[in-house]
């Protein structure tokens, strides 16, 4: 499948935009299937429902059960009424990804209303699939994107701030993953634009993350959090949406994919594990300890994990790390986009080294 570029037709981040959601959604459909997380619908549902009714739009609500699995998509598909012409996902990343699978299988176009800024799922042409129990299964890629993305910054500001931090980790990976797979190669205009977008996202995260988290802790939709919302949701999605396969995930996300087999990590958010995956990737690339420690210091300031213990592990179990490394190196895994041969022994060593250095940095910080 060749996809030149894929990104939303319309993206709007504005306070109280959900009061106009019916007007915007009505441009794309009249019979709407809403797939929404329970908490997301409690927060955003009253405004959306009122706006849909004001614009005389019919809708049917399916509650998302919390995990992006094929079992969940099949359950939802069995509940879809006839003649729906627009799917609207309301919630976080896994809700968005589930809705994309449903949209792809039914051929119905979709829109997204993001209530968290923890991933870029609201604006991307792919779904990350899990087994029941939150072990990574694989990815689905599409030749389309949601036609519309709406974001009310106040709703995101009032969400637990840990989601925002996770989104920062996930977005930061865009630069660290895209740069090495393009270094020294011919870069067409789309690739260059994707890389520049990843670089801009990284710079904005470094500049505004600390203040944005402070605003989130107070439930304030200030300038910094609005900047980070656009960075996590829009810019992060544009990196791969514009650059396509030359600007997609590589090392950090592969470490994430492999390490989801560790039971104690299942309480860790996607972006938190990806952030640790960046550290592992830098180890794999033999980057200097100084460079890795500098990034770890930034993690400590904003609350991202620098070791396995920070993600819920009570001890480092050798067999779990080896299994994680093997899965990260599966034949079709994205780690093989890196510009050098990758073996699971090297991945195992990188995980162990990142953890050990993280614990050392934490000890020195006391």
C-alpha cells in the first residue's frame, strides 16, 4: 500500500468547540455512530449531545470498553444500526484506534473528538492493536485519516495530568525515531517536512512541557498546555502523516511493543513506555552517556520514567527482559527500520543498560 500523505481535513482546538460539534460533524454526516469511553462521554457527552440535537442530527452511542482489541471491534460492529454515515470517536488513543478499525471495516468515514492529549491517535492513519490484557499484537495502517478532529483544551486540562505527560513522551519519540532512519539518505520534500515537524515538536516539548504540566495540575487551559496539546495531537500525527514510512516509528516504539509482555508494566501508559524506549534506543545506537543523562534529567523534571522500577517493576527479571527483546526484534517489527542490523541480544543489553543508568541518575539526584 502506498500512501503519499494522510492527515485530517479539519483540525480545531478551541475552548468550547464542542458546543459547535453538531455544526461541524453535520458537514460530514447526518446519521452518526458515536464510540466513546465512559469517562470521556461523562465529560464531553452533554455538550456533544446538545449540539447534535440542535443541528437535528441522529446519533447512536456505543460505549467503548477500554482496550483496543479485535474482540472489542467485533463487539461494537455487532451493535451498529443500519445507514450510519459517520463514526465519531470520543476519548483517548485506544478508543480512537478501535473506531478506526470499525471505520475501515465498514467503509464509513470518521471524525475524532479528543478528550486526552496522551497520543496522536486522533489524527493518524493507523491503529495499535492489543491482545486482551494489554499485550501488544500489531498495527493496522490505512490510506485515510479522520476527516475532522475537535479538541476542547479545557477538557484536556481537567484530565489527570499523567496523560499529558505520557503524550509528551510519545511525541518526543517522533524525532528520535525518525532522524536515524533518514540520516545520510536522500530525503524528498515530504520526508524533509516530516523531519522538520518532528524537530519542531521536540523543541516545543522542551520549551513548554514543564509549564503545561503545571497548568494541567491546576486544571487551567493556559498558553503552554494549548501549545502541548497541538504538539501531542496535531504535530505528532503530521510527522508520519506527511513523511509516511520514512518518518514512522522505529526503535522506541519497538521497545514498547516488546516490553508489553511484562505483566508489571501493564499499568504504564503507552507514552511512558515509549519514553523509556527512547532511552533504550539511544543505548542501542551507542549514544554518549552524557546525551542520555541529559534526556533523563528532562524526564525527571516532567515525570517520565527513567528505569523499569519507575514503571511498576518490583525487580528486574532476566527472562522477561529477554522475552521483551525477542519480541521487539520480531521479523516484521519496526526496529529493523534502524540503519544497522539489530539482534535481540543487543536489545536485551540496551534495556538493561538504560535501566541501570536510570537508577544511577536517580541516586545521584537525591
